[in-house]
C-alpha cells in the first residue's frame, strides 16, 4: 500500500464553489507533507490521493493528514488497474497473514460506466477472498471491512478508515485576529475558528519589562502548536505594561479591567484590519471572570467595529480543559507565568459596567496615542509548519499608526 486516499464531506456540498475548496485542501495537504517523501498530492473523482515515496512511512504522513482541516476520513490504500482479477490479487497479497473471524467487502463506483454494479463487485471480490481464506462473510457486523473504490481507470482498496479533523480547509473562510493569552481558553477558541476555515492571526499582550518574558514564551509555544493546524501563522507581541500604568493613574480601580480590555480590543482591531481580518476572536466564557459578565462583554465589544466571535461562550471550564488536553495546548497553558492580566488588577472589579460610566473614566486617557504607539511598536513573528514549508514569501507588515 503506497497511497493515502482522503475523503471530504462538507466540501461536497459547496456546489459550484467546490473546485475552489478542493484546490485549497490540496494546497494545504501539499504544504503539510512538504518535507516528507511524497511523490504527489492529486485530486481525483470525489477524493484526494497522496502518493507515498519509498522512504515515507504511513504513520508520519497520516499524522500530518490528521491535522489538516476539511478531511472527513482517510485510509492507507493500494492502487491497482481497473480490473477485478488485478484488484483481488492485490487485496489478497496485502492481506498477508492477517486473520479474522468475519469480513465483508464494501464497494463504491465513482464512474458508473464500469460493467459491474457495486453489489456485483462486492459479491465477486468477496467470493474470491472467501475462497482463498475461508473466512465467514458477515454483512452486519464484520471484524474486517475491505473497502473498494472504482474510478474511471484505476481502483483503490483499503482495510479500514481513520477519522479526519473535519471542518473546512483553513483559509477558505477568510482571516480573523485572535487575542491570545497564555491561558487555557483562547488557544481552543483559535483552533475552533481554524476548523471552520479561518486563517488566524494572533495578538498577545504582555507586560515586559515590568514582568518577565514568560508569557511571551508561552504565546510562542502555543502559536507553534497551532501552526501545525494551519501551516502558517503570524504573532504580534504587544507591550501593554506602560499602558496599564497610565490607566492606573487615570481610571478608578473598579473600572480598570474593563478599560484594559477595551484598549486591547482597539489595538487588536487595528492590527487585524491591517492584516485583512474580518472579525476578532476571544476565549470569553459567560460569567467565568468579572470581565466576562454579559454587561461587561457588551461594554468591551462596543469599542470595535469588527464582529467579535466567542466560540467558547457557552462552555464550562471542564469542557474547555478537555478540548485543550485533546488539542495538546493544556500542558503549555498551565505553565506558571506572569501575564498582563495579573498586573494592576483591582481587588473589586466592576461586574455590571455601564457604557457611559466607562467612557467617562476613559476621558482622561490619550486613547488614540496609546493605541497608535502600541501598534507601531508591536513585535511581529512568523511561524511555519513544517519549518521547511514553501508557502511563498512572508507578507510584509502593513501596520499603520493612523
């Protein structure tokens, strides 16, 4: 078996736009396996084939494929001529010394011009396997399913399918900018948006040199992990400590957290717009902390014009933690660090802020100056997966202070 056959599901419903979605999925797959011995990634009739080279292992390629969104399932497959004799001989050879108590053959014809129907192919191939191996045929609950796919001039066979990541190919739904903290929630929120086809730009706020560089290092680790799912990422590291100091001097204590969040949203929106983002993404959950009450979320969101997506809004912490563990971000997120959220935090923050009240508190701040400076001084870092991926030259920063 020297191929991986990939099937998609949601893409098949895209009508006239389907070729564009398939083209993007093929491109993402080529990037994901670009440093492995892969001879070709080609689109066939309703499926995609990855042709393995002699030094490529199924496990290595399969691990990459599992991280590409837009795939319903995939299988390690063999390819033969479109001939029942050749197909059966190849299946029996690859079965090797495998044993099982029962089996069945499941056949699909992508090209209906083949002279045998799918049930006829199942009976013919299944009969020959039974004759050669003596296995029992069980159509209801077999131990082994031999899948056969017949195309116009070739056939594929496999002995099982693995579940893919699902969703839509990353990059098909536009770009979003995610406010990435060092915590558990925001990486999961970003991953969910990637699954829906969004390319995610990351914005991380830190308080260095007032605090250590630990939160920046965590942000880099998280972006490195998440880049494995979208192949290319850009991270903006925004110094926020001096801004917080100015807020402390000008804004009453209970309002400071809301003002911090509104400034972060303004800065993230400016960066996002320069990157072509069509929405902002946060890891907010209703009622989880003081700044995430319904009243406070509304006041924070009021300051930006881009839509704000909150993929985790109705989840509880256990659900998010379970997803973070599955994603692999949890061990990074729980590393102790000092982030800007813990700096200058008031003892009793507002939980039901009023817009007029917050706007009055902000009146003493040079808002535009703070935003302009934070954006202009943001440090930009690019990430690629795999590291040797050839995905074109990096886009130059287009951040404007005005």
